[in-house]
């Protein structure tokens, strides 16, 4: 099954995952304990370990939930609605920027955990790369549609361009977190899509 496309949990498990996700984004993996999640949810420890084998298991499932939310946003933005495909791809990044604003510009969970854990935890390195790649594939589909419409040059490689967009966005998300500002995100979207349109 594609990364981030696992069935969504319900009830207590979903509450634990959503709380864990928010705290991971705010504090990082090392700064988060199982007790923090229990304190925020009021769920007993036994219930936590009924749903998850460990903190690592919870965090990996939170990454899947986060990626699933990204795919849901992509589905919404890329769905045909009369706008050119390239405009719909751009709208995905603009909507992400609005989401980051609502979270206080804490950046992207995938990038943040990748920075923190990829050098020391192979499970997180593989999971985060899998999730980023799955998002990139969907973006490439939107770019291929733009290519078919003639707004992306025939010689362009949609998957290569999608990877560049993801990589550039992740860097902008990190700078946005450092500055607690939308400026790096806005500049990146403007530069990337201006460059694509001018190609």
C-alpha cells in the first residue's frame, strides 16, 4: 500500500496519533515522551500500548497520518476544476503555506524528523523518504497534465521537476520554521512557478 494511504485510525488511536503528530511537530522526536501524549489526551498508558508497540511505532504511524493528510490535500488541489493543471499544482503549495501559518510556521513534519533522525534511525530514514517520494509522484502526475496542456515544455521531465519542487519546498519550510515567517515559502513558490512558466 502506498505510503500515507493506510486506513485512517478512529477513536482513541486517532486522538493519540493526532496529538502525537502535533507534539512531534512542535518538540521533535527527542523532546517528546509517551507521558507527554498521555497528559495531553488523558488516555491511560495501557491504552497507548494497546495501540502502539512503542513511541517509535506511534511516531512512524503519525508520519503516515501526516502524509495521508498531504495526499488528501493533493487530491483536492489537483482535481479538475476548470483551472490549468499548473495552477492547481501551485495551489497545493499555497494551501500548504496556509496550513503552516495555522500551525505557527513550525515547518514540515517530514523534513523536521528527517533532519533530526535520518542519520541515526534507519526506520525513520526509510519511512520519510517513502512518504516524500509518494507525494512527489502525485505532483509529477499534475505536472504531466500541465505538459499535455502545453504549459510545461515537452522536453521537461515531470518527475524530475516534482522532486526539485519537493526538495526546494522542504528547504523553504525549514527556513520558515527558523524565521517563524511565511517569506521563504512565498518566495519559493513564486520563484519556482515563475521559472516553470518562463521555460
